[in-house]
């Protein structure tokens, strides 16, 4: 590779992008100071962002598709009662995907149908929406995957596609995922105290759940392989959504302290978890060591 080819190429790409933009009728303004750089930056960094908006239930069509959408919705709300063979705890999908998958920053499912297929580092594969649904059955629900040819996963997919209507493929929905927090060093002793005073009245002193709220740890909770078992994910969920009757009232530090306490408590194992992130790109808050990471580390420490 010659020495000038590296800088040359991105420059050529930027010029091409710029001329494409000018050609499509300058529908986007390019600031005058550095048109080449800003055209390239715009093309790289602005996925289409759309409001979180799902169609009303009253618009669900009549006929077999409508029946499937309604049944899929019911499965998310009454997951364990409807699918006892596939759910291994006392959670339901909407325990975390709040408001039937319509709540911002609670990993909303509005638009999710337009975000798959998707590459996921956790299994280093391109995942379909059905793979992703079954990921939550296996981990968040501590259960078993739904058969891909069965009616249940078709109905859940039909509901997810329905609440994703109107969201363009590849778009980002406002409030997608969880709120972004700057990681803070957590203190589980402070977390335990805050848990007892703020959370225990609904989730139980031992995290076992009550009639008011589902379990947070113990045998009836999500397993160690679940996204919610990761510190940053749990902190972000809790910061924005809990306590349920006064969301947003915690500080970031309190959310990290309480989340650290919750994820430090015992919960069901997830056999095979060491095979996650096989390429050694596990996130810093992964809840367990993985083989990929140890291969990665060994390679790095083998330097003389
Ligand atoms: C314990 C909380 C929890 C429960 C219960 C749960 N999920 Fe999830 N779900 C998550 C988290 C956390 C994520 C995303 C972050 C991650 O994967 O680390 C997620 C992501 C998803 C996604 C992808 C969302 C996106 O924007 O890409 C789908 C689809 C999904 N879940 C479906 C389900 C279904 C269906 C159920 C019920 C069978 C369910 N989930 C139950 C926590 C949960
Ligand atoms: C007023 C009662 C209430 C309080 C207080 C409360 N929660 Fe919740 N929490 C809920 C409910 C209800 C849900 C599930 C929503 C559903 O099923 O529709 C939930 C869901 C959750 C979930 C996801 C599901 C699960 O069980 O894993 C987590 C995590 C969570 N709460 C953590 C907390 C933490 C931490 C606190 C304290 C900061 C807290 N909650 C305070 C009622 C409460």
C-alpha cells in the first residue's frame, strides 16, 4: 500500500458524497466553512431519527392478521400464563419492555421490526427478529426458545411488526434502547440501603417480588446471561424507569449503586454463557468471563 493512498481515499469518498448531495438538489444545507468535511460527516453520522409512535389498537386490521397481532400482544403481556413450557421465571416481556413495548428508554419494541436482521457481537452472527425474541426467552425469561415454525413466535413477530408500522427500515426511534449514562463507580453498600428504602416495598426485601412488582433476583428472576444482569443496562433502566411510581427521581449515582447491588445478588445461571462474545469484544460490564475475552487477553499478554 503506497503512503498517500490512505488519506487520498476518504477524500475521494467525501468529494463523491458531496457531489451526490449537490446532485439531489441540495435538500440538505451544507455549512460554508468546510463543505467537504461536513458533507462527509453528515452522510456518516445522521441515521434517520423518527418519533416513537405506534398505531392505535383500533387500527389493527380484521381477519387472520389482526387475530395474530392481538394474540402476539397478549403473549407479551401474559407470557408465563400463556407459554408455561417456555418461561422459567415470574417475569413477562412487558416487565422490562414497559407499556406493552411502547415506553421510551425501556427498550421500546416500536420500530424493532425495522432494526432486524442485525449483526450482534454477543453471538457474532447476523440475527433475525425471531433470534432476538428467543434470546429474551432464553435469558430474560430464563426459559426455552419458541419453535421457529410455531404459531407463538409468528404471532409475537406480527405484533412487533404492527407496532413498528410506519418506522422506516434502518431508522433510529427516539427513546430507543436505554438512556445513556456516564458510567460511575458504584457502591453496593449504599446500593443495598437505597434498595431497602426505595425499591423493597414493591420488589420485596429479598428481591423476590410481590403482587406489586416482579422479582429482581433469586430463582424466579432473569438469569445471569440476560442484558438486565449487566451493570450499565440495569443502571440505565432503573435511572429512567424506577421507582415505577416516581420515575426519574433517582440520581445517576443512586441508579449505579442500586443496580450494582441488584446485579450482585444470586440469580439463575445461563449454561454456555462463556461462549458469548466469541470475538473477544465483550462490553466492559459483561457479567461473566468469556472464552473469547480470555483468548484475547492471552494474545495480548503473550508479548515478551
Ligand atoms: C428482564 C428484562 C427483560 C425481559 C423480561 C424481556 N426483555 Fe427483551 N430485552 C431486554 C433488554 C435489556 C434488551 C436489550 C439490551 C440487551 O440485549 O442487552 C432487550 C431487547 C429485546 C429485543 C430487541 C430490541 C431492540 O431494540 O433491538 C426484543 C425484540 C426483545 N427484547 C423481545 C422480548 C420478548 C419477546 C420478551 C418476552 C418473551 C422479552 N424481550 C423479555 C430485557 C428484557
Ligand atoms: C411502586 C412499585 C415499584 C417500585 C417502588 C419499584 N418498582 Fe421496579 N417495577 C415495578 C413494576 C410494576 C415493574 C414491572 C412493570 C410491569 O410488569 O408492567 C417493575 C420492573 C422492574 C424491573 C424489570 C423487571 C424485573 O423484575 O427484573 C427492574 C429491574 C426494576 N423494576 C427495578 C427497580 C428498582 C431497582 C427499584 C428501586 C429504585 C424499583 N424497581 C422500584 C414496580 C416498582
